[in-house]
C-alpha cells in the first residue's frame, strides 16, 4: 500500500485543475511552503507533502506514489515537491 501525493491543484468553484508548476508560475512568492490553497485552488503544498511522506514512513506503508512528477518544478528550486519528499526522508 502506498500514499498518493498529487502534484496538481483542483478548483473548488469550477473543478478545473492546474499543475503545481502552473501555480508557481502564476503566484510565485505568494506561495509559501505552508500554502495549500490559493484562489480557490486546493493542493498539497510543500509542508503537506512532507507530512504525508513522514506518515507513510512512520506507519509502515510501502512508500509514496507521485501523480505526476512532471507537474512539479525543478528539484533545485526550494519549493519543489520532489525536494520536499527528499528532505522528509
């Protein structure tokens, strides 16, 4: 059993979705590592990704599954979700 980690957002108003990379491009500095919602778009931010990764480790899950890694920003960026996973392990 693995924990799924979405790298996209979903609008509560329209159901529309945006990639995490889209959100970074659109909102830049407004997105902090603890942000999980902006402009009615909800997503798993940096700290939530770390929290879920730690939960999977501490509770003996088989790991985490990313949907989809191509929706992240480059791992050298401090707000990268892949980087959040790496820092959590």
